[in-house]
């Protein structure tokens, strides 16, 4: 019996590594690679340039990388993205009409996908990224009616984390169509059982983002603990540009127990994490934060920001300590608690690793959830983009 043809899925994303900007995150590429045998994926990778720039199109392995001119500071935000959506419809249709468009943010790619879906008469899906989407939703109340239509009429919405789902629905209303949580996928499913006797804290991030990753807040917390007589250390794994390195080194030099390790090879991190008391990363803003999941899979408790990153996935789990990133005292308290209760937290984490809750972060489960959601959206979502985007 003949197998049904694979569905054509066209992704619109500003976060896909492409020939124009290769440094972008690999998270979306992993999702596509995980489900490559189940769909014909095509990516339209978008890159904003300044007004007056000539649009460019560069074909690459996964589809087409393009530039589009638009002012900074969100000026003419909807107008420019509606215009982009008209171009998207033409590009998406070049290799045959897609069965589904997927916008990889609600408040940017979502506007273009909504417009393109109407022109092509196909359904669209959204992946909500809490950091950018919540920031734009708060900053642009004038566009909320448009965002509400886009959000409510999507055939399916994937949320990276519970906190962003709750935040978006607080502003745009609860969806009555399909939605589901979809964690980001790790590069591989390394699982190491916890072991007590950790050798201090570890933090993992690119130093270029040290302000958002709240290195200063972590330093204040460590300084307060040291002043109170607590012996501790925290190693920072991650490279960065020269300016960031100088700024981070200045912070580390005045913080007792803080050490910059520089860039570490990815294959080294699980072992480094496993040897630590806990992984601490009190970011100010974070859509998901794969480092937290990698830490848990490596047998290491985590200290993560309340209301961001992986918040909502680990309610009631003692090994996932939440902190207010704006309060160094709160960060210090969580670090002290992790030191004092390390054995208990790691015992609980070891049991979690063997259960169903950990399975949701495995690559196979993420691929299954994504594939079933895309398939249902393509088959049941026709007409979800109607009526047309209001100009």
C-alpha cells in the first residue's frame, strides 16, 4: 500500500542560522532535523536590515535566506511585516503550495505568516518565544488587537514554556483551539546520574550577553555570602568578544570565588555540570534556556529565574530553585540552600531523571509532539487565517 505524500511545511524564522547570519541559535534547526523524515521542511530565514537597503535572497541547504528593510525601534512594525508577508507568500509557493506555514515568533514572524496564509489560503502555526513576544506585546498595546487575531486563529500554538503561555494568554485571552508545550531540544540526550560532593557552582552562557544573564547580580549574591562566612565558588563557562571578556573579568576580579573558564567544548559540559553543586543562571530575560535542561540531564540541580526560562515546568521540584533575578539576596539564599541541601536535592533529581516528566525533554518525545501537532494543524486548520489582515 502506498504511503501518503509527505506534507510540505514552510517555516518563517528570524532565528535560523543562514548564509547571511550564521551565528544564530541552532534550536530551530534541531527541530527540523528531528522531523526531517516526516515532512518536507523548507525555511525562509529572515534578516532585518536598515531602511533603504536592497533586499537580498540567498538560497541555502534548508531553503532561502532573505533580508528585508525595516526601521529600528519598531517603527511601522505591522506595515513592514505585512509587506514582508506578501513576499513570503510568493517565496513559500515557489516549490509547490505549502500545507502549513509555521511562524517562529508571534509578534514578528506571526504577522508575516498571517498575511501569507491568507494569500495562499493555507493554515499557519505559531511558536511563541516568551522573551521577544512578551516584550513586544507589552510595548505595543496598540497592536494587541492584531496580535490577538493572529494568536487566536492559528491552527496550533506551540509554547516553549508554561510561563510564556500564561503571560501571553493574560494579554491576548485563552485559546480555544489547539496549543501545547514544546521544549527546545538538546543536541543529544546525555543522562548522567547525580553525585553528591559537588565542587562549587557552574554557570554556562555566552559572555556577550552578560548583562542579561545577570552576572552582576550573581556577583553581588556571592559577595554577600562570602561576607557572611560561606565558602563557595562559581565557575563561568563561556566565551565572548573582547569587550565582554574585559567587563566580565572585571566583575570576576572583585568577586570572591568567581572564575572565568572561557569557551568550553560542548562535549565537556555534562561532566563539568555533573561535578558541580548546582548550575546557577539568574537571567533577567530568557525564553527557555537549554542550559537548565542540560544541567538536569547531567545530574545537577538548577537555580533559575522566576517567571522566565523553564519556569512552570518544575513546580514542586526541590532541585529547581527559582529566584528573583533583581534581588541578589534571593539569589544568595538559593545558593546557600543548594549547598546545605545538596545531597537531598540530588536524590530527588535522580528519581526525576527516571520518570515521565524527564521524558518530555528527550529528543524523541519532542519530535513526536512537534510532528503530531504540525500534522493536525495542516489537516484541520484550513481557513484559520481568515479574515484578511487589516491594513
